[in-house]
C-alpha cells in the first residue's frame, strides 16, 4: 500500500479544484489532473483569449507582462492606493522581485511569501524554512510566519499576482509540452537524511519522500550536481510546476530553475 500524505501537513481547505489530500498524494504524482485556482482564468479570460492568438513565446511573455502591469498597477502604484509618502510603502514588492528573492535565498522573506502562497492556494504546509518544521508551535514555524507576514505587508495583491503567474505558467507548459504529463527534473542534495522518507520500495535507488511545500529543481542534471553530492530525480507532474526558467525573459536563468509544488513523491537517488 502506497503511503498517503500525512494529515498534519495539509489544510482541510484550499483555493483550487482539488483538496490537498489528493493533489499532495503519490497517486496524483503518477496520474495528475489539471489544477485550477479559484476564479483566476475567469477573471483574466481576455488575457488567455489574446494569448491563444499568438504563436511566439516571446510575444506571449510580452502580452502577459503588460497585462500584469495593467491589472495590478505595477508601474503606477498610486492608482492602486499606495501613498508615496508613507514610511511603510512597499509598492515595489511585486511578483518579479519575489522570484528574484526566491532564487537568491529560498529560506528568506521572499521564500516565505511563496511558501505561504502554496499553503493558501494548495493547502500544503511548509516542512522546511531555514530549518525543519515539525512543530507548528515552535520557533522555526513562527519565524516563517513572521517572514511571510512581513513579505506581504502593505503590498499590492501580491498573492493574486502569483495566482495569475501560476495560471499563465500552466498555459505555457501546455503550449510547450503538448501531450506531456510530466517533466523529469533534478535536485542536488547533500544528504538524504535531511528528507522525510516515507517508504523504500524494492528498487535500491527508489524512495517515497515528502517534499517541502515548494522546491527548486532543474532540467539539467549536470547543474543539479553543482548543488549536492547526490542527485534526486523526480517525474514532476506539469500541474505542480508554478514557474520555470524560460517563462519570463531574464528570470531564473542561473540555475535553469523550476519551482515545484511539494507533497508525496516517488524519486530516484541514482548512485554517483
């Protein structure tokens, strides 16, 4: 019997079409289904209608960026109610800056914002942020909550910006990988002892693990080798990719990075 998602690591409600117990399961990894965030495609239907007319990925990225700027007043934050004279104004905290912060330090404030977005939208609680999170009354979890709150404070619908980014990411994945359900991605690890191993099936290099709510992977095995002594290889369902290298020009290029939503995964840890 395959291990299920531990009840303590998920919320009973989320903001998408499948509950955390399903989307975080091993069954979902093996047999994925589309994940739809509540109301996003309906609210931005004109954007997706326009994207469907374009064959160039570069043109689609330009249209998406322009739509994001207009929808959230990113270039004119005063139109969204921001006061330039406010000592606590954070009008420049937008999805692009958060992605850059995540790429620099996944355990920093921007990483907490993104993990909090996964928690809110998909119902998966973080398992690591600057240290393992096992006690939800402990100091590590409180630190995560403080960073998440600080990262969201006085921003302009920052989590809603990531809702739209996720919806567009899914649209682009379907355009670029037509007919595919998974991508084989890699992550460098220094020790498997830092991962929550739920089971070890018959194959010597196979593990069933519980991944953090949000994880960094790459499509380039050689690049993953630079970040650990061992390689963790996973078949990642397309619906669990929330952003990736090449989605936005100039973003996440250094490590050819993919942001992957967590849960229970069957992975391989090939011998070096």
